[in-house]
């Protein structure tokens, strides 16, 4: 999918486009997975280790959703034995949003920042 030309906000208090984006990125574990991928290329096992509490089943489900939405791509390594996941150009445009959200969270939540 190619991006549409930038359009001015609707002027009202509701935006269907924003709502759909927030629903996609705001699903449980999705933001954490995207944030991990924004820090590099990862294999499935690396993502599972990076995000505490994330089950293999849920990771598989979220990776499929993100791939279907065009935010990530699954890349097979030579020989096809292992693959890894990367942000697509569409997903990479979320990087500044994810970083800003993390900056906000560190400042305004009671959770101690990790060293990752």
C-alpha cells in the first residue's frame, strides 16, 4: 500500500484513520513488538526473549497481523532454515512515534526504564 497525500485533519474530534491506527498499534503486545523491531532485525526467539511475558502463540498471532498490515516483513535467510522480521518502510515511519511514546512513558509512568 502506498501512502496517501497528506491531508489536513478533519477538524472534528474524531478521525476514523486515527482510530484504526490506534486500534492496530494499541493491541496487546503489538507496541512492544514494534518497539523491539525498531531497535533492529530480530528472529522469533529474540523477540520472544526481548518482550517479557509474551507467549509464543501470541507472538505468532501478532507477527501475522503486523505482516498482513504491511508494517513488518518476514525475511528468509539463505537456505531457508531461519527467518527474521524487519520493519517495512510503512512500519519504519512509526519509529519516531514509538520513541516519543517511550520518552513520554519514562517521564510520566511509575515504571523504571530498562537498559535496552
